[in-house]
């Protein structure tokens, strides 16, 4: 199995990222923005969302990444940067498992920093950036505490306790029997709102290989989104909403398998329609666990980025390679497809994809009914991923002389889910495109090349 071991060293080092930790231009050195708002009123901008809005990167929420959250960058182009307050957290931030940091450059290796940061500016509440990592759609209105937000926000003994609510929301709001994000928005008398919730209604299911948080049923999502839209519309603000990306277009899902193939550690056997492990003794079918059963890995099965530690244990001889049914890759480390059974109801991938499609249909319909502007991030990420695939992993999003591929360390941070500083700038620019089109505005776009990579380095 020596070829397999050689591969593991390569995948864990992510050697192609060697040149990334360059350029440390400060945020204040960026080109000044013009304020050509057209028909939009940016005098009170509030952003609503989850970790993608908050500016979480590398598995943690921390100040040096928050300053490049896409709403903060967008506020700067509106000339509202000084008044746009975020719930800042000192480095290395707060995150489950600790922040992912660079510990070696050659080969490039990452590690987890288990230290925790602390809130910095709690006296500035209510915050303009109400991106709460872990937030789901029901949290926006939370009727009758339907999402158990109060318990999740205040009860540390609750298995679903989320510390980010207490950081982002006012204590007086959390003390209510049914606290919600909408009240934090409305009290700021917003004139412009960006709203990006719904990702976590499917993402928790995906990142756990179908073993964790369940998918919000499409009918429930539609009802909740319509209720949220009514609340947003009642503020009188202009509202811009965002679609939900396809789960297969984020590196947490596709990247590990892609790297395995590129390294030659696995190969797809077109005759058997299965993936095989390449070894010095021949190629062997790879087995994955699916609902307690072992199945051969097929073209629509995706080992998740969280499986890296599993493969490291295989390398070290702690667990046997997944070439026998009894040593299959654990269920929670794979998002499985349905090619083996041809039954979409048995497929984690199909269930997630169907939910995303239904959610985006709801978002488009509700936005049209309420005259909200839509930023189709799903299409943006899908186009980038298509370019990446068609170029055999060489190309991604081309902007300002940069080639940002949809991989950890370029468009995405090392956690494989959240954008980097530059990825956030891409989202901000797509937002600016939508604003300029919908509101007859002329906001300057961000020069993405002037945004630093910003990868944290371990001491």
C-alpha cells in the first residue's frame, strides 16, 4: 500500500498552496470607494445571515477575518464602513475544534489552534452585521420559539447550544420567551438589508454525511421564508437576498475525491462503474458505509473533507484501508449517491440537491413577489466549479489578474465551506453588480487583488 501512503502525505500537505501566504496590504490601504447609490438608500445598512455573512473562516470567527466579511466590504463601497458595526472577536476566535492555521510551508501543513478569543465590542449592540454562525431560517422570526432559539442561545447544557447568538444579539432580546433576529434588525430602522439565510437548513446534513442535523422540509422552508419576507418588507427597507449554493460545488464535498484522483491514489473503473484504490498489488474496489451496509464507492459518492483524518489513520496503520466491506469508510465521512439503488430517497446527495433546488425556487418566487433583488450565488459558484472541472482543476474565477479556484486556500478557506478574504470580495462584487443593476447605482467594485489572502499562521 505504499502508493496510498505517498498520496496521504500529498493530500495533507496541500502542496499546491505554497505561494499563498504573500501580500499583507492593510484594509485601509485599499482604493477609496465612490458613493453613487442611485435609487438605493444606504444610510442604515443591516446584514442578516449565518457564518457566510459573519465572515467566519478556517473554522472560526475572528477579527482579522471579520474585517473582510462580504457585508463589511460592501459597506465600505457604500461609504458606510465606519458606521457598520460587527460583533468582533479577538484572535484566534471562536470555533468548534479551533481555528485552522498554517504550521508549515514546505510541505504546507495545517493545524488546529485550540485557544479561544473573546468578544471585543459588545457595547456597540445592536450590530449592523447580524450574521450568526449556525443560524437557520426559522431563527429570523422564530414564532413561538419554534426554533428553540432561546435554549440554543442561553442554555450551555443544551446539546445545540450556540455561543454566537450571545455575541451577536442583545441580552434583552435573548431574555424574551421567543427572541428573534428580526427584532434586532427592525430596531435599527434599516434602509437597506442583505438577507442570506437557508444554507444551514441543508448544510448540517451535508457536512455530517447525512448523520447530523436533518434537512428542513421544503414546505416548511417556503412558509418560513415567506414569513421572513413579510417581516423584511415591513421595515420599509430595500432588500437583497441570496440563493443557496449547490452542495457539490463546495470543496468540503468534492475536493478530497478530486485530489485523490489527481494524485492517482484512486481511479474510476468505467467497466465496473466503481472507484478503486490504486496499490502496488493492484486496484481494489473502495467500500463506503451507507445506512449500516457496505457499498462500493460509485461516481456520485463523495468522501468529505472531514475524512482527511480518517485517511491519516489508514496511513498510520491504525485502521485498515477501505477495500473490504468490514473496513468501509464510515457513513458520516461520505455523502452517498443513489447509483447503487437507483432510488433517490436512499441518496444523501439527491436529498440535499433536491432541497437546494426547492429552496432556491422559493427564494426566487418570494423575492419576485416582494420586489426584492436577488444575488444568484448558486449560479456564481456553479459556473466557477464548471470552469474548474472543465480545465482539469487549473482554472477558477478570473478577476483582477487573479485565478481563484474553488479549493481551500484560494476561493475558500481551509475549512472547505467558508470563503477566504478574496472569496468574500467576489461575493461583495456580485452584490455590487446586483445593486448597480437594480437601483440605477454606480458603486465601485473592489479590486480583489488588493485584498490580502490573510491565512492565519500557527505560532
